[in-house]
């Protein structure tokens, strides 16, 4: 069993087992969560395949299986299912047990505008760096969509993402070389800002944030469509 697979298994075991908790009953949301994860994963995987072939990043065969699909280890494909599921579970659990813990709409909107402006400034001077341009572009799109969201998901997600950062530091830290010899995923530093926290490229934080936010927004959209059909 590869190190990459072990990390994914460790990430999904607790969220999956607690999905049947009598109070949370997260499995009831699978009809919205799973389609969302798959749809978002398709986009990210397509980009992942391209960026891998462009040598923006790559994978250390020492730490993943020999089974590759279009140049990506099978573990990388599973990453886009396991990590979003675990993160969405954490978000929903936090919202259930701490329903009042969120930013005000005014503060969250102001924070989003500030982040968007900062990222636009960064992109102007780093547009030629593929990973930086790719992920900060997606970050801007996800935040822009969240500003149009009537459910104000972003107000809660700014708080829950702080919780998600705990397993993020552990899993992504190991993937990028913290605590191990070498790394599971290597990055071409000429295609990013070259700024790392531990061994994690700073862009990875925006990567995780935007991927989960896209899922949360799509889940709410799917719920809205379903409820409209029921009420017709």
C-alpha cells in the first residue's frame, strides 16, 4: 500500500464512518454531495492531467502505486473524491454543532473583495507562472460566485476553512515533503511564487479553498433545483 493511498485512507475513514451519526446524518446529503464532488473533480482532473504533462508538477513513484491513468497515479484521481468529501463533512459538522459561529455578511463580503483585489494584483505581475495564474484565477472565480450566493455560504466557510486547515497541513504537508524523505508531489518552482509554508506552496491553500467552495456552492444549487421541482 503506497504512502499516498495511506494518507487518503486516513483522510476518509473518520468522515465516512461518522456520516451515519444520528444527529448529523450526513449520508442524507449524498444525493447532492456526491454529484457535486464528481462534477468539480472532472474539471480539476482535466487541469491536473494537463499540468502534469506540462511539468508544472509531478509525482514521485516511490510513494504512489504503479497504476496510472492518463499520467496520473490512481491515488491522484481518488484525491479529488476523498479530500472534498472529508472537507465538506467537516464543514457541515461544524455548521451543525456551531450554527452561530460565522462572519457577518458585511465582513465576509469585504474580506472577499480585499482578497480578490490582492489576487488580481498578484496575477498582474505573475501571469506567466502557470500554477499561480491557474489557481488564483480559480480562487477569484469562486469568491466572485460566492458574492452572488443568496445562502451566504462564504460567511460560514471562512470560519470552517480554519478547521479544515488542520488536516490540510498534515496531509498536504506530507504530500509536499514534510516529515518524509523527498516528496509525494513535486512542484516546478518556476511556475509558482516559490513561497512555501513548511513544504506547502502557498498556492495550495487557494487550491484547497476554491475546490471546496465550488463544491459547497454547487451543492446548494443542486438543493435549490431539487426543492423547486418538489414544490412545483
